């Protein structure tokens, strides 16, 4: 090969190809990115919800006779955001459970499926700590549901639903105040 009158010699060097099979097969990084997005959106929803519930908790009954646009918007957030929070909790639980399954199940049952995931110490810690934090958040939601009261104007009664939806509604309500 000639380049500018000089001869350039290109040597091929054998570079070992690094392939992380767990990243190639289970998309652990993608799952962690999605769970990060869900958790940050939950934090934003929780902040909006805390402000809206504080606003409604400080209102007197006379102010509820004629509600302005801001009050209606805060009421909308108080009614809809807890359900979205609970749906995000279910999605987080599913993502963290998937990480635990791909990391810890293959070595327990001597499977050759995703065997590299358990050897990755960072992945083991990364999937175990968020699951513990999710369980703590679940317990805090249960305590909040048991020991706090929703303002009367925000109370949503349990409706009569078909059997399947009734079970889904009961599961969503057990996650925290709705």
C-alpha cells in the first residue's frame, strides 16, 4: 500500500473479542434504564401528589362549594396519580423480578441458561438492592394506607366490579392509598 510515496504496512493483531452474553441475551442494561426512568417518574408524581394532598388537606369545607381551576387540577392529580404510582410499582416489581430470575435462578437449579449473569457481581448487587428498596416502599405504602386517612373529598369508594377486575382492584389497593 502506497501513501504519499511511503509504504505503509498494516499488521493484523489478534484482539480477543469480548462478548458479555448476559447483556446480549437478557438486556439487563435496558431493564435497568427502564427501571430508572420509572423510578424518577414516580418521584415526580409523588412530589406533585404530596403538594396536591397538602393543598386539599388545608382546605376548609366552605372553599369546596365553588372550586376554581387550580383546585380542580389538584383534585384531578389526587384522584389519578395514586393509580399511576401503583401501576409504576407493579412495573418496577416485574422488572426487578426479571433481574432476580436471570441472575439467581440459573445457578440454583444448575441451568446453563444465563450462567454468566451470576458471575457478574455488580449485576447481583444491582438487582438485589432495588428489590429490597421496593419491598421497603411496599411496606411504607401499607403503613400509610393503614394509619393515614384520605381527606373526605378525595375518598374513592370500592365499586362493584366483575370478579377479575375486583381482584386486580384489590391488588392495586393493597399497594398503598388509592
